[in-house]
C-alpha cells in the first residue's frame, strides 16, 4: 500500500498547482469602478473635465452642432458635395428618422448631461473652495446643451405654443440603474428653455470671471444672451450681452482672420471655445469645410451667392480660398484648430439688435456704434444709423458658418427656400433608436415610418 | 480502497499471464504491407499479435519482422485511414498484406476533449477532416481548406485580402452580441483565435498555423462533445491535432508548391463615354426636377436657364477631373478596377522529419510560405518551425513536448470603407487619369507622377507611398507528463502556452500630406497576448465481465489570458526617407492598455459500453470565469448521450445489406462566455480634455450578468450499407440558447446607449446529412464520393422587443432569423415620372413593419415602413467531393455550395445611385428611365439628388452559389522507379481553388463580408469588398 500512497501524493502534487479560485479575481486596468470615481474631490473634478470632453465631441460642440443647422438652413449659399449620406439628408432637408448623425447629437448630448448630473450629485465631496466653481461649470454645460437640444429637436420658441410643443426629455439626476422608469417622455419647449435659463443663471452666479479655458460667469451670460435673443426677450438679451462686453475681460482680435484656426488656446475674443490639440479633441467643422489639401474632406463648397453678401473690401472675404474644386471657408482650415462656441463679436451684435428693437440703450454704445465696431475691424466704413436689416445682414456675414443660420431664420421667421420657417422638415426627427428604446417618446410632425 | 486493491490485484494477474505468454517459444514472421489502392509500401503500419502487447511498426519499405509466440495467433495490421486487417498466422513465416483504404473510417480514432475515442463508439457528432485531405490546397488559412468538407460548418472568408478574419459558424449563429466563433484547441490547449487588429478590419491569428503540420481537425458539434468545454462550448469546438513521430525508420517529407492567383470574379462599370452621357443627362434631369418639382430652390429664371447652369456645372467638374484628358473628343478609359489587382504569385516549401523507436519518437518540421494577394500591396509571408517529441521513460511514465515557433509578416490593406483600399478605385471617374498629364505633350500623355486631382483619393498614390505591415511572432508550447499507475489508470498533466507578439505599423510618406494632413505619419502598435492553460486529469478504463467497458476521466483546468497593448503615432517627418517615429516632429498619439480574463474549471466524463453495442456517455463541467459578476461566477454544464449499434444485434445478422447501423442521441448544456472582459461592472474611463486628465462614465453596471446557456438535443443515425460501400450519417439537432448576452438598447437619455443583459432567446435547428460512397472499386481504379449537406434554421426568440441592429440594415427581429435585412421595399420605377418607388407597407401591433402591398407605393421613402426584405443566412450549405485514383494517378474534385442567402450591397447607394455623386456607376445603371412610359427598374438619374438611393431592397440580391472549390490532379511515381534513386515516394500535383463559381449574385463575389463591419448581425454585407482569389498551383511531395 506504500505504492498507493505515492500515487496519492503524486496526484495531489499535480493538482496542487491549481490554487483556489483567486485566479478569477481580475480588475480592469484602464477604467475604475463607479463608486471610486465619485468618492473624492479630485475624482469628481476629473469627472467634470470628462464632461467637457464629451461636450467637445464631434457630434456635440466639436462641430456638428454648428455645421448641421447651417446646412439645414441653406438655400444656395453652399453646395454639399460630400458622400456622407447623413449630412446630405440634412442639406437636402430630407432627413430620415434613422439619420445616425442626428441620433448621435441626441445620444452624445445626453451622455454629457449624465456625466454632469453625476458631478452635481457628488458636489458635496468637492472641497469647499472649489464647490461653487465645479457646480457652476456643470450647470453651464447642462444648460447650454438643453438649449441646443430644445431648438434642434423641438419647434421654434416662436412657433405656436412653447408650453405645449414638445422638445426633449428632461433629465437632471444621474443614471444609477436602468429600468422602465428610465423611459422618460418629452418635456415641452418651455420646460426645457426654463431649465436652460435656470441652469445658466445659477452658473452665472457661481462661476468666477476667469477660469482658464473652462466656463466662466461671462460664458454663462453669453449663453443666456443667446437664449433670450432666441426667445425675443430683447431686454434680457441686451443686459446679458452688455454684462459680457463691459466686463473688460474680452477684446476683439484686431485681425479677423486671427479669430480662427488657433490651437488649444483662447483668443482675447473667445468667451467659450472647444479646445483642440493634436493630442485630444477633434474639429468636425474642419473635417467637412476644409479642402483636401488642408486635410479635410472638402465637402462644402461656398457659392458665389454667399460671397455676394459681403461688401467689397470686406476683410472677411479674404478668408475664403479656392482649392481647384471650389471655394472654401477659411474659418476651419486647421485640423487642430479650436472649435469656436461663443465669441465677443456675437455679443456686440446681440446688444445692437436688442437695443435697436427695444429702442433703449443698454450699455455705453448705440446700436450703430456697436455695429461700427464690428465693421471697422474688417476694414469697412462705419454705419452709425443702421436699419434692423443692416444689423441682421452684418450678423449673417460676421457669424457665417458658426451655426447661427437656422436658428436666426426661425427667430426671424424667414422661409428657407420653398420651405416655410416653421416647416416640420426644418426640425430634426426624434432618432429612431430612441423611439425604439423608449416607449414614452412621440415622433415629430412630418416623420413617420415603422421602427 | 478495497476496490482499488482488487483492481491492482487483477492487473497483476493480467501482467503475470502476459509475461507467461512472452516466455513461450517464439517464431519469426515477416512480410510487406502495401496499399491496395496503388500498391505502394506503407510505412508505420502497426503490426500486433492479437491479445498481446507484442508488436512492431513497418519500416520505410513497408517491411516488418516480428517474433510471434507459438499457438493459434492472429496478426492485426492497422494504420490510420485504412481498414484494419486481422490475419491468422497458421504456421506461416511470411505474411504479405494489402490494406484497403477506409472510407467510413469506423476504426479511426477521433479526438475528443481530453482524450480520444473510436469513431464506432461515438455517441456525439464530430466532423473530422484529415490533414492529408487539405495539405495541398493553396489557402491562406486552414479554415478555407475545410470549407465544404464538414457538414454544418459554414465558413466565409470575407473577401480576398490575405491574413484577414474568417467567419466560422458551427450549426448556425448561437449568439447575438457575444462572439459566435468556435473555440480552437490545438493539441489540448485552447489558443488565441480572436482578431488582435488595432484597426477595423479583423486579422486572423490562426493563419499563422502551418497547415501541413495538421494531422487532423475534429469539429465538435453536439452537446455531448462540447459540454466538456462548458462555458466555451456553445459555438462548437475545433480540435486541431498536429503530426507526431512514429516508431520506425526515419521519414523525410519535402513539399514544394508554387501558385498564381487572380480575382475569381469581376464587375462591370461604365466606360468613359457612357459615363459622360449618363452624367450630362443626370445634370439636365436635376435641373428640370428642381425647377418643376422642388420649387426652384436656386431661383432660376427658366427651365432652360436651370439646365444650362447644371450642365455647365457638370462640364466644369469634368474639365477639372479630366486633368488634361480631352473628355469631349477623346474620353480615354483608365481601367481603374484593374489597377486594384496585381499578378499574385506564391510559393510554399515545407520539410519534415519523423523518426523514432518504441521509446522515443519525434517529428520536426520547418516551412516557408510567401503568398501575394490579388490586391496590390497585399502579401503574406509565413515561417514555421515545429518539434513534437514523445518519450516513454518507462512503461508507466511518458513525457512529451510540442513546440512550435511561427512568424508571419502581412502587408495589409486599409479596410473596405477607406478611400485607400484598392477596390474603391472603381468609384473613380473613368476618364480621370491615373497619372498626371505631361503639359508639353499634345493631348493627354501620362507622366510618372500620380494624378492626385481625382474624385476620390488616388489609392495607387497612397498604396505606393505608404506601408502597412503586421508582424507576428507566435510560440505554441505544450509539455505533458503521463503516469500510468496500472494499465487501467493514468494521470496526465499538460501545461500549454500560446505567446503571441504582434506589431502593427504603418507609415505614410510626406508626399501624402494631402491625404493624412501631416508631413508624413508613422504609427506603431505592439500587442502581447499570453494565453496559458494547465490541464490535469485522471483516466480510468477497464472491462468488466467481458461485456462492460468503461472509460472515465476527471480533471481540472485553468486558463489565464493576459493582453498588453501599446501604441504610438508620430507626425511630420523631415522627408520621406525618414519613417521611424523617432524622427517625427510631433508625437500625436501614445497609449497603452492591458486586460485579462481567466477560467477555472472542473470536468468529468464517463463512457460506458455494454456488449460492444450499447453506449452511454455522461459528461459535466463546472466553469468559473472572471468575466462574470460575483453573483454568478460559476456555471454547471452537464450532458448525457447514448448510442445503440443496432447492426450488432442478433436480429440484424440476416440483414446483409446493412453492414452498420447505429442510433445515437445526446442532450446537454453549454455556455458562451465570449464577451468583453468586464461587462458586469459600472465603469468610468480615463480620458482627457485640453491637456487635463479626466474621467467619464463608460459602462453601466449589471452584477447579475452570466453566460449565455445553450441546450442542445441531437439525434443521429450512422449507417453502412453493402459492406460499408455506402456509409453515412443523418442528424437532427435543436439548439436553444437562453439568457443571451445582449447589448440591450437603452434610452439615450440615460447617458448610455446599451447595457449588457441576459435577455432573449435564440434557436437553431437543423438537419445534417453525410454520405460517403465507394462507387467503383475495380482493379486499380477507385472512385469514391463524399457528400454533405446541412440545413440550419435560425430564429430569434423573445428579445424583449429590443431593436438590435448591425451592418447597414441587419437586425435581430423576433420570429425571424438572426440578422435579417430590414429596410424599405423597393417597388421599381414609376413609368410616368421616373421616380423610384417604395412600397408603403404597414406597421404591426408590435411596431414592426409588415409587408402589405395593398397600401400602395410612394416616392418618398420616409413615408414608407421598413419591413424584412431578406435573409443573409443560407438555407443549405454543403459540399461534394469526388476522388478518383488509377494506378499512380489521383484526381479530387470538390464542389461547395451555399443556397438561399441574400447579400446586401452597402456600396449600392454610391455605385448604383443615379448620379447622386460623381462616382462611376455600375454598367447596369445604363438601363435607366429616360422617357415617360419607360419600363425599367433603374430610376431616372438626377445629379446630386437621391432618387431611390436610400437603403432598400433595390440593393439586395441572391447570394447563392456553387463553386468548384478545389481540384487536384496528382501523379505518384512508381515505387520501383524511385527505389533506384533511394526515394520512398514522389508525387507531382496540380491544384486549384475557387476555379469556377456559379451564381446570380450581382456583385463581385458571393462569399463576402465587408471587413470593417463586425458583430454577429452584420451578415451578408458587401462594400467594395475584394473577390476571392482563384488560385492555381503546381507542386511536388517527396518522401525520402
């Protein structure tokens, strides 16, 4: 039986190489678990920067939120020659419910909002000295996004009754688990605008005047000015624009061309911009507007009709360039150039328009003086007694291809080609994937189809 | 303990009798063993005195000499692939034997998980392919060689690029989100088989294997065979066994072959003159359409003004892209499609030495192969070395080693969706020159400079000024030790590693700055995948009371996989001579990551055979995996199977036509754990913004996550008729997969798009039929056939109403097969207007579209409802192999077929789009609507507008095909001639693959999967995918 014992020892030795099931305990190396991510001040701040990262995504403010509404509003200023079907549908005003660019705008915005909501839920963990700033930045991002979502997926503020027109679902708490309660219906345009205004107003009160490349109190004001203008609330629009202009924190860049194509640093004119470097961030405006020679796709050709809208001698014309196939906008030539979100020139134009419309004068300048500041920078003569149309024309060329065409046309109730300003074709469909995943959602007018 | 002692006692008794026999008086018997088919001597044939351990193997000349004890002895001659013969000695001293080729191969040993079994005793379903059958076929990876040879195994090589991923589906797709690829096990060790590509196009790590080292491939299909692999068995298991040394003289084999490949099929595009007319017409159509039907958005004064403007715009586009070509008068045709291809030569040399004696046996081999792809700049080089050693230290103790070192170098191409992929050149404007015009020449005169003013980037310029290489070093190492406590019981331990190191690197020259956006770009990524496994198990076998035959195993296995990855990219180089990242001015990307998973498993199996005809098998495995949440870490996977060899029953003894009949059935449970490594955890990923590090939510948690479970029932019948001249297998199976690991779509408002959950069901059921026949066996002439056909019906069960999409228009729809095409139904062209029409169809209560043509048609697809328009899964797959041999000649012809599947051309919206873009159009678009009353399926082209070029059934076509997959003709030189030159055997052969294809598919090649799409739903998609190569090869096999 000794031999038998030897066998047992041998077998035991062979099997001993297997320890207990500790080999099954593995941990991810590139990610951390969610409870760790929100358990201390530094981590919560890092999550806030993560929200900026999502905010800067191509489908959010990395370019497509500017480019797509411009394409949708186009009536011959540009020609889309690219082979991407999704922007082409937008350009042709024939958006399908499964347009993935439209779906990404929705999905990526909400992903950013969820990140922000996580930051807000853990705000108590942040050290006292930074709590206001962190909270303010988070609210700036959320408020800005809700405003964008409302005007892309809902009817215009001035189209019918915003208190019954539907915009997007309102989510203000972080997602901890996903169940039937996650299927949230669409809130009204008014509710979403109210949330945006309340978030941004709170942000305005919490944020410091300077904050590196992150949101400041003036970024919040500037965004509020934009919202009020969209609502036709000119008194508040003028007040917020004036607050930014008169803060002394911003000055116009002397040379118009220098406003654009700056990498990873704000100009003196930038109130808020998406930072792009060779290391991170991306500029989708570059992808589609820039010529192939500049590393873009050269999908958007600027037509003579657009160039004719500039006065002769306008420095802004110098920024256009030809690449053999057509004329390109020079605003987005650099692959690693920042994506501008909001800049001082817009504030002057908002103040000028709002003051003109209300017939009052908020701030030191008349509408003509504000307009002249914009004009003189680009080597045009003063226009101290402008008409409303003069101001709007100036706005059109100054802010061209920066994402204002559609929203201005709706605000001004100007038709787009053969489409009425309030045509359902000028509102995005609720993405098909959302309709499919969420029974509580209803589709916009003019879009049908099964799932 | 008492029982153990009894067993030992019995063993000792047995040994005693054996030694007693060996001591009796002996006589010497000698002779030669030859093959009945061609008269050639067979080396390595085992010659054993029945009922004893006395035996020897034949030498190179097929000769043997053996001491046989006195008495009425019988010699048993056995050899793989031949019918075993028993010959009574009857006082003879010379016995020469001719062995017959075995068709049914009932006596063959089939490799199963942790062991092997005689095919006759199998209760499960295993398809075996011998290495010999596939050794000569010129393929990039062995999977392509078994296409059409194994019933129920659906293999799709994707497209004609070398080194890319190959899809293998055993008995259908059993998962929606988790991988549906089988588990690959080489010599008992699971190996890394998933793509490690850093790019969208998958690579195939299995292409590193040297096909000529393969002894056999056994595909485990039913639950009784796969349940021993537990949570990794649901997709089937492919067991690869490599060649080993045999006792006997030294055998040297040298194989050489050289090959030539060309595209198997082609597609017609418009010629320049056709293109010009078509696009000018489209420009006019656009103007008229805009002016009259789109509200004149550009505000033209008259219809004619609109026409003039659109035509002149188009002409200006032509002028630009003509680049010196006088397109109006001399529209030269630059055959862009042909530019994608190259003359593809290849060669392969392989040498092996096998030798050994009863104590030590070894097999060493080395191989070099270089293949050029049919696409420019596509090449695959493979260098392999192998040594397999077995040593019997004593009667009880055996050790062995398998070691294989491999290196491959793959010149890769961009994925199908990139401008630089050669096949996308078909989209270029046909008169757009390849090379720049010489401005000094009259008319167009090509220079040496590539024309970069093309509609899409000039892929030739990019390919010629860039490199994209994947280099891979891979070592398979496996040591084992086996100790036999007694003849009935042994323990075996194996330790195996699969160490894979891969470098993927690309470089674009400075000249391509117009493409890359920087003055030169270089990228390099290193991946290390370490996969190691230990198996230890006890094997017990015994016969009780003559009729009770038992074999049982029990063991434990651990598998750990670790993967490290680093990548770096540098931009801006001084000039194109510099290609290394050190010389880059800007390091624009640098990243590293690591991940791992592990399995810990306990397994057991028992096979019981009563009276040699009643079979029972039981197996079970308990699997733990790191991939699952704490709540569900272990799973249990049992199986039961039974077989009844009816032909051995008394009552069948008179049924002389039926030589073999076995009924078998199996039922069991397997799992699929092929998902991401940490799918159950709620995670935040590390990211950055504006130079600051950051965190963002990346995954929402699900602690209850577990494996998908598949229960499979298989009922089969194996038969042999007319003395096994006709043999076959018929199987029915049903596989129910539950708790599917689904990336369930969740509302985007949660901040997430999907959550991995165990929901949903999937069923595969089917029939497989295999028929092997020996048609003519007359003298030297032998004709055998082997036919297999399999039908699998897949049905997606309850998936909680989820809409799960893949590919362009693939979907998982309840009650439909996986990945059905779901889109608008094209209704042809309105003869009055030339508008593309779509059936409106209807919506059912579940929200899904329902075909209902009574709802009429619309020219606006957004008013139509999407419906199921096609199915990418075939109704039948199979193959027919015919082999003929006459004296030294043999011929083998394999046809392979796939029937009833649809293919969606994702490129249709560009290449057959009615001038939506300036892409060259397929020639079939010339049949367009032109005038009121025209009856055609091709809508009126309208430049820059979509007229029916949304995804719809317009771009769907039947993907059935019948293919002459391989044909091999060989001549074996006569042994008499060779013996003078001291050559054992010499075989000359010509072979070809993909020689003929019969199909109605409108695209290039019906064996297609666009390589940038992944996921189990993305079935049957074509997107500028290269056709399969048609390859011709000649070669020689020498035996020394």
